[in-house]
């Protein structure tokens, strides 16, 4: 077995030598790009004696094991029998401050390069140089030191001695992992119908580094059918990392459960379940600085020991485990999980960690080689269309700028630039146009000037900045990052006069998603509702000829009764007049077979009006409310496992319409009211017009398809296993329309009913 592992010089020294506190970081994608540009500018100015981007590699051997250490030195000069290594770093700090106190990690990196080059070129002494370049002024500062080979040997020995304990854990675990992969078999006696087809297609996709689109009905076991072959492909190194993307915490639990099931069968891999900073924060309030958070203070002094103990003792790093060890070692659990992600085989987390331009997992997204070895499994992928639109959209209000300007102790320069930004935003809100396809240059310039001024101010002040100033700063960073993806046929800038703000709206997410997808190995987008395939392939950045797989329901069709009374209108103008008919059908639908039901509505307003109307007969009603926290969500769902029947009133597309499993008698029926069209809005109309201009069906893309997907997901709650039996009532005249019917799941057999008596007879026969 090959015992070689690889690590970059930068990652190695940062991992071992980090120390001190966590402090809010003022970085952005735009800054990273500027850093690259400035690196290149300095490299172009090198004299002829310099070689640029010199690849250095050294095989470090110990205990019959080998670790390959590699990196690229920015510049190496050979002049008069003497070597000099130059390492370039961009900075926002004042250069005069760095003359006295440069970053020790920067010196560590260049010292490691010096040690490698001394060995390669048989040198006893070498000159090492740090060149700092200011991001805004582009002024430079060079700091030069001479080191002997003996000094560098002592430094490297210290670093490697500390790192080797952890590296040994990686070696030992890799052997266990490889043996377990060889012996791993499917954890159940047989595959469900269609499950094997999905598993084989997933494995083939990984092998060919393709993108696969899968529609697989609820209950087929999609999580196991995609994760098992992906994990198995690690045996032959077809993939090195799996990212399982989800939209909801319930789906994260399903993926974690698959790892647990396979672990019981002998699998040894490491997985981390990523949790948002707000949810996992141990401080009670997210304030990432040593003054306000004891876990941030001294975090890097303690995190190395926490990592080693946690990696050695656990295979699944979930919320509970991370919180326990973070408390034990007094480190930040959010940062701890990010560190662990570097050493895991499976990462389970929100789509944001891959696609969001600012909250993506930087340590993965900055490693092109690791990305190419990563397989993406995107669960409930239909959610990613609207989610990605929101990821690539942003607003900027006059009020937010005024609040930042009200902060005390602003520098004169910052005050001037923010005032200019305010005036620019104001002129665009009340300007000649309310829509801007071409992004206005004055706004781009004002944002850039404000960012530079805020960078300078925030990087050099001693006191804690105000929340208003920080909020505006991060908003500006988001705007500038989004401009990296801006295309006139995919975005629009529009003014909202009543709210006194500018909004940047992503109309068509295809372009940014396509750019990100291409950086990964293979991708499976899967869902119970991925029809029409042409729509999802386009929206999710897939190629037109990308393979698709549509699987039939594995469950007996006779166990699912779907009824539709085509006489009841539920469009907005008829909702009040049809309220009594709707209530009567719901009453008889639930009384024909006593049990637990879910009723889904297009809005909270309609939900409340029907709930009120049903009070005369429904004593089992329980409402979903806006902004329910996790405790309230659990209480709502736990009622379905009680002794008394429950009728849950919920919204289409909400937290209870997908990603939940109410198996057996916990749910025997669902009522869906309306075809679920999103409410009319400026944003939806802009999306519609954008696709009409492209010669595509704008109304369907903006309204109809998203609505029907919600209907299909909600109806999919009824049948969750082979033994489930249940009924679905669709209330809306439009379900009878051919264009609407064609978008519903193909395995749904919908029976029209003329009246309540006919419905009751159908249900009696079904349950008999």
C-alpha cells in the first residue's frame, strides 16, 4: 500500500504554527483576485536572475513512512553563487507597521522553502525575503533575512515533530479505511426497486466525471443509493472526497444516518456535518473576537490538541460531538468543524458551502486539485434553483449607509467615501431609469472606493467597530463579489423607491452555477421532482446532453389514491367565495378515514382563512407559523406520533412539505390547495421577462414550474415506504389543465370526482 501523503508548505505551517485569537476577518473574493494581480505585477518586475513560480518538493521520511511536502515559491534568484527566495504577500495593513511586526506564518512559509532549496541545491546558507504589497496604494516593502542550513533544520524539525503525531493518525486511519472499503457491501439484503439502477448510474457518473440528473420518487432510498456507490468508489481512488449537499437539516440527518449504518457494517471513513455559525456558536451570540467570546480568545493555542483528540476518538463529527469537544478544549466549534473538513472523506452540509460566493468552503474551493477529486451529491436539487438566485442577489439601502455614517470615530476619508456612496445610491434610486441591465459604473466605483477606505479603517483601528459599519462592510463585499459573476443577460439592478434601496437580482443562475460545477469531478443532482429535465439541466448549469435517469415509484400504485374535484376554483379572486366548498371537501375527506393529515396552502393568509372556516368541525388542527424555530418544528412533527389524530396546516414549499418522513399511520393523507404558484412580485415578473427575451417560456419558468414542484413535493409526503397506504386530494380547477397535468409526477394516477358523495365512495372502497 502506498503510504505517501501530500501537504502544501502553506497548509503545513499554518496548521502547526497558528496561535492566538480568532478575530473577524475582512477578506473577500475580490481581494483574493487583487492579491493575485499584485503578485503578478511584482513578478513581472523581477530582474532576469529570478525564476517565477518555482515548484519545490521534498519527501520527508520517518517511521518507514513518507510525507510529500510541496509548494511554489513566488520567486527564486541565483546570483553570484547565492540563492534568494522571495515570498510575496498582499496586505491592507500600513507597511510601516509591518517593518516592526511582520506575520510569523509568512516567515515560516519562506523558511520552509529555504530549507527545501538548501537541501536540493546543497547550500549551507540562503537569503530569504518577504515582499509586502499594499492592496490599495500598491506600495511595497521588502524584509530580508539570512539563514544558515542549521537554523532552518532546527525550525523544520520543530514543525515536523509537532505535526508528525497528527500525520501518524492519518496514516493509520487510511490503512483501516482502505481495508474497510474493500470489505464493504450493501448494508441490506436487497435493493429496493430502482435503487440499484440509481447506485450503478451514480458509480458510472463518478467514473466518467460527468453530471447526472436523477428523478427518483420518494421512498426509493436515494440517500443510500447515491452515498454507497460514491463511498465505494474511494476504494479505487475514483473520488477522494464526497460533498453531500442539502437544503434542510432533516436531509443532513439522513446522510449522517447512512454513514452510521455503513459504520455498523465495518466502514471506516471520517465525516463532518457542517452546521451554520449561528446554530453551533457556543457563545450564545455570534461575536467572533477575543473581547466578546472566550472561545475566540486563544482558540488557535488550543485547537491543535482538540483536533488530534477528536480525530482519534470519533468517525462522525456532528453537532453534538463537535459541541462536546469544543467545550472541553474551549475552542470555537464552528472553526473546529472547518478544520476537520480538511481531513474528512465525507462532508455533509448546505448548498451554500459549494455555491455561495461568500460563504463557500474556502479551504476546499481554493484547492483546485482537491475539487477535481470531489464528487458532489446534491439532494432535493430542485431547491437549488431559487436558492442560487438568492445566493447571487443583494440589496443596498440608504438607511444602512446612514447608520454606518453615524458610527463614531470614522476617519475623514471613510466619511467622505461613504457619503459619496450614499449620494450615488440616492441618484440611482431616483434616477432616469428604475432598471439597469448594464451595471452603472459610478456605483461600481463608489463601492470599490468604500471598500478600500473601510479595509484601511478596519484593519488599523484598535477599538471594536459598530455593528452598522460591519454590516455595511460585509454588504459591500457581497456586492463586489457578485460583480465577478455579473452578466447583462443574467442579472438586473433595479430601484425600490418605497424602501429607498437598490437591489441586484440574479434572474438566471445558470452562468454562475456552471462556472462552479466545472471545477468539480462528478455531480449527481437528484430529487423526487426534477421534471422537466430540460428546465433543471438549464437552471443548474448542466450541459444539454447531460445524462438523465427517471425512476418509477417502487411502491404499489394501488396504495396511493389521488382524487381531484375539478369544480372548485381556488384562484385568488375565488378563494373567499369557494371557502365553504373547500372546507366541506376537507371535512369529508378526513372523516371518511380517521387519522393524521397534512393540509398545504400557497400562503399563510389562505391557511389562516381556511383554518378559521374549519373551526366548526376540525378539533385536531395544528398550524405552521412563520419563523418557527427547531424546537417548534419538532413539536409540530411529534404530534403526528401521538395517540390523538392531528390535522397539520402548513405552507407549500415550507419546512413540512419536503424532507420529512411520516411513515405508516403517522400520516395517511394530504390535501393540496392550489397549484402553488409563487405570489406575483416585481422579482418574478423580471425573471419572466428575462426568459421571454431569450425565447424561453418565461411565465412557466418564473411561476408555473416552481409551483408544481411544491405540489409534487407536498403530495410526496403520503407514501414513504412499501407498507404505506394513503390518500391525496388536489383542490384547484387548474389541475385538470393539460399543461399543468403534464408537469405532475408521471406515476400519479389522478381520478376526477364530481361531488362529495363520489369522493367518500372512492375512499371507502380504497381502504376496504
